[in-house]
């Protein structure tokens, strides 16, 4: 039996999808992976007659759900990475709106998908999009965090993967729902929990972490150069119970010249707290290592990251797998017994100029790819 944290997503468990704001804006995730779409906006969006209700097609050819409308980042590059993928199972560990997975399944009719996401609305949308593309018969969708991917694969009887993708951009539409407390754009209680059954929330972090813990968190999760000043200001202003109040406190702690550049002054603080609440960086290394171990020889892992903290972890895990953590001098044969498990694959690191023009938020995306090698090939 699959535990509650690894719920099987099925039609009978399907949540009600909501997300339209009063002004007609369709709610989508506040992330580099997503766009807002407005009802009545015809700039690239077309209703799909003869397909599932609520699905649309963009001029790029991407099918999406009208509520969870998004353009998958670096879709062409991801499709190229997996162009020679063998038949078998493809893992999308951060399914979202299934844009990448739909393209991959369409190009590989003998590949099946194991799609994982912890957000009900994402899974609802993904199911519709995949069905509209005619892929639903080859799909297993599971509700879980991506660090459960190896466990879910084992429960599904999947011994090896033909390919895997992590798209680490924030994937929950609730980031645009004020009461979830993720954004400084809305006045709401501090929360930021993706799993609202957990006890750790933004309120706990903001109002109980000491100065050292706050400073360390801001530096670790967001590379915040003003971490010490912000931590002191937060402690001095306690209790802080709303997103707007936190935003004001953080903004006032940052020197005026810095406030005038680099976007909203509270952006990095909110990012750092969200990452802390949901252990986003903490669970990433183990998840990547586990998936690498599941790859069949010749299978590839592609990871899209969106900020430096993520990218450092991805780079470190991939380098460790590539070198086997060999500590021998670089110009000498390995004598320490290290075993390499992957080779690095050259792929475009950043989004193209054309994509940046279409989706400016893709500017933060960084792509890294490795390919599994057979152990005997090293002997």
C-alpha cells in the first residue's frame, strides 16, 4: 500500500480545479516555468476543438490546460536531449503541466511516463493535457515530492529508466493564491507550505529562528548579500504575521542603492524562506543520486535549475557521479578504485534568444545533462 505522502492520483481522487481571478486572469504558477494567460487574449492561444474541454494550443504547438497554462522552458533543447531515447519508462520528477512529457511521449510512441508532482492541480492539468495529446494510455501519475521518485518506481515495478527530467522551477499554482502566503504581492498570513499538513511554516521561521539561523538560511537558500541586516531587522520587528509586513521589514533593512536594482528587495528573502519551509535544496542531492542509480546504460538525466543554489547542487552531484569522487592526481591513471557512473553531455546551457523573447522568465533557467554508462565499459 502506498503511504499518504505517495498518493496515487486517480480520477476518483481528482480535485476541483479553480484558479480564475475576478478580473478574468487565469491563475498559473509564479515561476520561470509558467506564464499568466488572460481569458480573451488571442496572442498565441487557440481553443482546441475536438479535444478535452479546457485545453488550449499555443502557436508554438504546445498543448496545455487553460487554467494551468504554461510554456515549458527549453522544450526544444529537452526534446533534443532525449531524441535517441530507448523504449521503456521516462520519469518526469516535477511533472507540472506536462509540457515536456507530452512532447517526449509524442516523439516516442513506445515510451511510457511515470509523472510525479506534489500538487493536485498540476496532476489534474497534466492528466488532461496528456489525454488531449493521445498519450493517456502510457501514463502513470503519482502525487509525491520528487525525492520519492525511486521508491515510487520500485512500487511500480520499474527496474530501470530510459530517461529522467527534473524541472526545478516552482510548480504549484497555489503560489498565486494569496492565502497560501508565498508572495509579497498579496497581504496574507505567512505560510508557504506546499504540504499544509506539516508543522514548519514561514511564520515559524520568521518568528522563532535566531539571528544566526536566519542569516545562514538567507545566505544558503538565496545568496542574500544583506542577510545579516535582514535577520537583525526581522528579529527587531517581531512578531511579524503577514507577507506585506515581512516585505516592508526586509525592504527597509536593505540599503537604498540596493533597493533600486535587481527587482523587488524582498524577492530573495521570500525565496529563501520558501525553500527552507519545503526543504527544496535539502532533498535535491539524494533525489538526483537515486535517479542516476535507476538509469539504464545510455539513459540520460536532464535537470533545469533556476537559481544558483539549485545549480550548485546539480553540478556537484553530477560531477561526483562523473568522477566517482576520484581523488587521484588529474594527470595520472586512477588508483583509488573510483567508479564513474555517468558522462557529461554537452547541451545548450541557456534558453535561446527566441525563447527569451517569448518567455522572459526563462532567462534564469540552466540546463545540465548526464548519460549513464555501463560499469563494465570502464574496465
